[in-house]
């Protein structure tokens, strides 16, 4: 299974628009459509019901979406894990509200660097 098909599926499911998803992925609309058709053939189920009015995600598509998200997260974690330097053991992700940056986060990052002794 080529992960690019899964990424295309997730982008279309997220944006609810084939054309917008194709632009975000920097591919032709026909390429996005072909990828979804291939994915549907491989899975043996329609993922989207297409009509002149637009499209809807099918129950099979909704079910597959949960697995697709898990597959992409696993792939990203594998890439990060393999890419770690030998002295590093893990990667940390920090999410915060931008308005908290100066008050809290700018003081917290030097502390966490020292605490973990990991270069960021």
C-alpha cells in the first residue's frame, strides 16, 4: 500500500473537496481522483459517493478514515524514531496558544532543555 494514496484520501476527507485537496497536495485533480479509485479497488469498497452535486464519504470511508489516520501517525513516528541521533531517545511535541509564548513558554524551554539534556 502506497501511503500517498492514504494521504490523498485523508486530505479529501478533511477538506470535503477533491479540487481543494488536490491543490493542497500540489497534484492535478485527475491524479487525486485516480489515487482514490486505486485505493477503492485495493480495499474493495467505495470510499466516496460521487454525484454532480458533489460527493459524500461512505460508511466504508468513515470506517477506513480511522485506520488511515493511525497508519499515517505510525509512519510519522517511525520516521522520527529512525531519524533520532544516537544520544536521543525520544521526540517531544509541544503545543501551546501563541499568546502564552512570551509569558510561559519562553522561560520553560531552557528549563526543559536542561532537564532532558537534549538539544532542540
